[in-house]
């Protein structure tokens, strides 16, 4: 099966020359979502506001690929400030439920925003 690139009009567009998601076989690879709106303006405000926007962008991209965050098997979370870890952890549970994926959380030098999240989803064809 060939790979298929995904465009998610309800999520913030990519900030560079890459796809929002790629479907390859039974896997959906979601590019890093950030706290931007569909017009690429930044969601400013508290960490929680930025994190909600980021997780929502990720969820909208998963939906555009015909999947959902419930299908996540691996998630990468990148935080500008590790002091936001506890709050991110609480919000993460709201989006990934009671059977969460594996996750890596790293501190990163993010340009002007507090969080970025990417994911790999497993969505076998029926």
C-alpha cells in the first residue's frame, strides 16, 4: 500500500514544507501539532490554553486521517518549560483516556510557544 498524505483543514496548517499526517499501511504518523489557529496565528495565554489548542489540532489531524487519538500507540510531547509537566500530564489524560499510549516528554527550545505534540496511530484497515 502506498503512503497517503493528509491535509486537515480544521487544524493549524504546517509551519513548513511537510505534511500534517501521513498514512502508511496500518499506521498514521501525525506531525508535531502546536498551539496555532487555522490562520497560523498563535494561541497566546496560559499553558493550559496552549496545550488544549495543541491537543485539539492533533485530534483534528487524526480525524482528517480517518482515525482518532484513541488509536495512538506513541506520543512525543515537547515542553519549553518542564515546570509545565504536571499540568500537561493532567491534560494528556483528558485527550488520551484510560488506555494511554507510550509517551516520551522532552524539554525543547520551542520558538515562541509552550508545547508541541506528535503521535503515531495504529488504525488497521478493516
